[in-house]
């Protein structure tokens, strides 16, 4: 029962968002296992304030994962499969909903893929890394926080957006070695993957992590390279 087949695998996604009417850029954030979109929407204000200095009017959207966890607390992007997080079927089934969600936001707010980035925390990072070549359209960059590559992509894509991988060395939920291995795989596959290990940081996001995300996004979106 714990890993029973998920039903309604591809519902429309929705969740909290802070997207100004004048937004020029978009960051979509995927939460971790057992949480929901409200867990990451608090990142919106500090990221928006920091990137405003770079001329970026940032919209942040944090969708809820489509399924409740088996124990009834929070949401999941796919099944944990006995804490191995290798539910390939569930990950593939999620893809249409995730692509549709991002495309809908881009169209609604007139934001181009070159001005769009995706951030995932824990299982959210696993989701983005596992689906990376199949994200359509490909974003300007991917940020994986406290994640892992539990299901290496089975397809390739000539477009390879840069990836920022950050993990705390004090993480006792998902060891930082998982991100080290993920970054190595990405680099071997031809991605520009940047790995940053945060000394003593546990399974979470701190001010230093946010500062590194801001610097990285600023570089990705610096004019004129990020112009549509």
C-alpha cells in the first residue's frame, strides 16, 4: 500500500505565487517530499529584492506537487519507493503537468524561456534533474538544492542549460555526496554544472545559499545574453 500506484497522475498544477504585473523573469520552485508550495514561497521576497538591483523584476511560483504522501502529510512529486526515490513511472507521468504549468505562466505573463529558471529542493531537485532534458521549453537554468540524481535521464537533448547544485555538508537527511555524484554525472553528460558545498549546513536553505542563487541567476540573466 505504501508504494501503491499513483492515481490521477497528470493533474493541472497550481500553488502560491508572487508575480508582479511588470515581471520580466520567472523562477518556478519545486518543494521537497512531504511539504507543499507554501514551503518555498517565502523565498520570493528576498530573491525579488536582491535581483531588483540587477534590473530583474522577478516572479516566483511554487506549485504544489500533484499527490499526497502515503502517510497523509504534505505532497509528493512521485513515489518514494522505499526511500530510494526511483519511481521512473511517476516521474515520467508528471512531465506533461510540469511543462504545462511553466508554459502557462510564461504565456500569461509574457516571459520567455531565456528569462525562466527552475529551482528544486530535495525531492523537487530530484524531479528537475531527472526530467532535465525533457523540460519544454528548456529554461535558462536549473538550481538543485539538497537534491540527488536518483533517476538519470534516459533521453538526451542538444540544449543543455547550466545547472547550479548546492548541498550542505551537515545534511543528515540526504548526504551531500548525492549532489557531488549528481554534478559529476551532469558534467560527464555535457552540462555546465556548478557544485557548491555549504559547510555544516543541514537539510535546508540558508542566507548564504540564497546569496549564491542570486549571484548565479544574475550571471545567467545578465544583459545582453539573456535578452529574448
